[in-house]
C-alpha cells in the first residue's frame, strides 16, 4: 500500500470518532502523605501545587486542549467535590465537564466515570490526575491510535534491565528480555462497547486490575502500546514533585522563548 493510500485508509478509520475523557482524582494519596513533613498541609496528591498550580489542573488543561476530546468527567472523593469545583472556577475549562463521586478503588472509579460519560461519544480516555505531565499532543496520539485499533494506551519501553525477585527480594529466575517490556501509563483509550464488556466481565469474575488495559487483557482483547513521552511520570512520592516541577519549568521557559 502506498503512503497516500495509507493516509486515506487512516483518515477513514478515525473519521466520525469522538471521545470522552475521564480524569481519575479519587485517591487519598496515603503513600504521598506519609512522606510529608510535620509542617506540610496534607492534601490528596492530585491537588498538591506544582509551580503554584494544583496538580490536577495540568491534566485537565491537556485534555481540554486536545481536539479529539469532547467532554471531561472528573472523578473524585465526595469530600473533595467542592474543592474541585473551586479549582475549575479558578482555572476554567472550555469543554463540557462533570464532577462526580468516585468509588472505593481505582477500578470502581474508572467504571463510575465511564458510566457518567455520554453514550454519544464512541470512545473513552481514562487518565490519572497524578500524571500531570501529559500533553494534549501525547493524549491525541494515543486517542488517534485507539480510533484505529479499538484500544490503546500511553506507554514507554523499559530502559533498565528487569529482574524478577521473590518475597525476600532474591533474584531466582530469568526475566523477559527488556525489549519485550513496556511500562504502562495513562491515558488509556478504549472503544466504548469494548471497555463496557471488559469492565463488567472483570467485575463478575471479581478480577482486580491495576490499570484499565488489564481489564481488556483479562477479557481476551488486544491493546496497542503507544510510545509517548518518557516524562509522563506518575507522582507517587514527594521526590517526584521535584522532577515534575523541573520539567514544567523547562516547558514554561521554552514556551516563553518561542513567543519572543
């Protein structure tokens, strides 16, 4: 197939597709809070400021600017709904949005967010609010890949040599080759019916997943890994804030220089 034919085929594959974005912000951040000093105000980590802006805002703005996204669903704890509303008043969104109460687990919150999204949009993108370094360009890249393959996730190839250890942290077996290992990130994007089937099948079987792609894998579906920015890190510990702040400051500096 020639390049023009491939482009026409790709254009047909994504034509008419639409997407809801579900931003998961219902965690309490216990590991993160445990690293706070006695003088720190303990906020759920998705609300902790990075360069003076609440962490969640970076994800919201990325999906708000992504042309493939039609609406934004924010899933948070009941006690954080009012605070989330205040944040969006301070940092308004252009696209329609909802703020809803999440569940007891990430898996429950994902399904709640999915069910709150509009059925008129054929795909759903699920993203962790504690990955503030996602860009609208990277989100679009993953969504566009899902429009073609039905399911796609942001990921990055493993760069370190993996080891498999036992409960005593002793290495006792050979790990897969590094070239075969990728690190899953978010957003993770799925065709609506495919996700619905997988989520409820896993729920029925009492399968607990660490990410949404695992639901599809458990149900026997394939998911495409899309190589996005290695900087799309998850803020888990306080030290991660140092890295995230440095990357955001560098991006802000680059944006200012491009305007000169």
